[in-house]
C-alpha cells in the first residue's frame, strides 16, 4: 500500500523492499520500483505490512464456566504475546524488571518467576492478565519486523483491557489482578489518558479493599526484592502513590481519593530515616522509600490546596514549600549516579512544586483583586519555578543520552513535568532571549516532549 504523497510527487512504500532489507542498505522506497533495483535491473518487491487489529482482540463468551474462562484467558494471552514478537516469556520479565520495576517495585520477582514456571500447566487468568499487562507496558512496536506482522499499541491495550475485565468476572479480586490493574492505569496515564488512568487506579483501590490486602505499617523495606509477604504493602504503596500523582493532572482536581495514606507511618521519623547505606542491591527499594516520602508531602499539599483561602492555609503552603524543597535537594544530592532510581521521588517533589507555585502565579494574573499576592511571594514562586524548570531540562538532557531500552526506567510522571515546564516558559517567561538558559531549555524540553509522544502516543 502506498504512503500518502503530495500531488504530483511519486508515491512511496511504507517499508523498505526485500532486496534492500537483505543487503541492509538504504532504500528510497519509491514505487513501483526503488532506485537501487531499477538501476540494477532487479525485481523489486515490497512486503505488505499487516496490522493486527480487531482480529487480535479476544471475544469472550457469556456461557463459559469459571474454569473454562481461566483456560481461555491463559490461551488468549499466549496468543496475543506471540504477535508482539517476543519468543520467550522470560523476555517480558527481563524488560519489566529492568525498567518499570525501578520506580514501581510492587511485584515480587521471586513469586512472579515461580508462577511463570507453571504458566502453561496451571492456567490462571489473573496471572495471565498480569503477564500481558507487563508486556503491554514494556512493548515498543517494531514496524520493520521480518514477517511483516505488526501489532499496534492501541490494539494491544484494548486486548489487555478486555481480558482484565473478563478475569474480573471469575471471582474475588486477587493480588495478581490488582497489580495488573495498576500497570494498566500507569499505561493509560503514560499515554496521556489522565482521567481514565485516575479512574482505573481508583478501581484498583476498591479491589484492594475487597481482596483484604494488608495495609503497610512502615515504609517499604530495604531488601533487594519485594518478598512475597511484603507484596500486599508494596501494592498498597503503589496505589497510594499513583492515585495522587494522577490527581495532579485530571480535568477536575477536587475529586476524592479512594486510597488512604497509612496514618500510623511517620515517614520522616528518625526510625524511618535511619537505614543502611544504599548499595546496588537495595538501591531500588531505597528509591521507592524516597518516593513514598514524597507522596506523603504531595498528599498533604493536595489537602491544603482544597481548603478555603486563609492566612492559616498560606502558612501551611509556606511550610510545605520548604519541606518539599529540602526533600528535593537532599534526594538529588544522594547517589547522583542513581538518578533514574530516585527519579520517582524527585518527579513527585517537582510535580508538587509546580502545582504549588503555579497557583501563586495564576492568582497574581487574575483580574479580580480579592486575593492579594504580595510581590515577594510572586518573586519567590518565579524563582522556585525557574529552579525546577532547570532541573527538568537537565533530566531531559540526561534522558536523550540513554539507550532506548533504558528510557522506560523513568516514571511516566516525567512527561507531565516536561509539559508543566514548557507551560511555565510559554506563559510567564516570554519573550525569550536567544542563547539564554530558558531559550536552550525550551528547545531541549520540546525535543524530549516529541520523543515521549513517539514512545507512548
């Protein structure tokens, strides 16, 4: 099928011809014959690209029994995964635990691999959907596959969502199914479906209550893996963190949260702060602990922002501003070479600062004079937003130097930080002087935004 072309220009094929693919050389993709084949007098053949659409999406039957549904879901998951080009299920595990697990360590690697070994002989719908969710979240389509088959991300998402709903009909919510729901919600948030991701995370919270998951009584442990007896707590932490992150970007920000932060945990007590020095074996869990501390600060900020305007509210906001900035500074100073691991906590803190200080600038621009915004507060907010914009710009530079397989190790929150930084530059920093740091930052952030769109959208 020819690619769209301008009027009067020759049509082009969407992929290279078989001859150029074999010789691994550049192909101009001209139709009906590419330049190389025309010059050499060779037969030029283009392989028709097959997009797997609704034929990939499972069609559940209402007459199936629970045991039949288990087997059907397991079989459908295996069939769908085969279309993604991953020959071994271990490939999904490796890609997931080397990327998403860095900032969202909610799944026990030990328990997951035990289930994976018996995946074929012991079909379980909940684990099958979890595996498919991990596949979906780490899947990066390759349009140049040799067999010409191509599964687009939207179709894979639709299939995953339908099988998730089908697995929910079997019985009581399980840990595997809740974790699958969290990954689906993270995917929705990452691709820009903010409201849908927030709703999906709320469903996970309801499922966790219904399943009787034990709520944590302390911050995540410093072990180098999530042990099976810690998975309930880690899953709850993941729900609390993701739901509050998503609330920052939904259309209606005053919606209630369905998950509750454990009140008995004092995240900043001496007992919680005194932990062994992080090593490569436990740095992931230490990063998760930092993300939970940032989540407590964000949770408090969201509560204060909902309160009516008053001098008490302003004092609380000032105190939170100082707390978040201190947290951000200390976290960035600790293990600078492990910024990817700590980026979860860093991203949450920066998101909170954008949320806090943008409302100061927005009030200052409001035509009504009812709300007084002192000049000092305005200048402080400008300085804070300049600082976090520069941090996001620096992260953008670091990301562009990463190999593609490391890109997913950064949390999807980063995409929203890029948008928030660009919005600040466009709304409050114009005109930009060519060569200034803001001018350079805008270029880097726009490039990063485009890369993120290609990855997720």
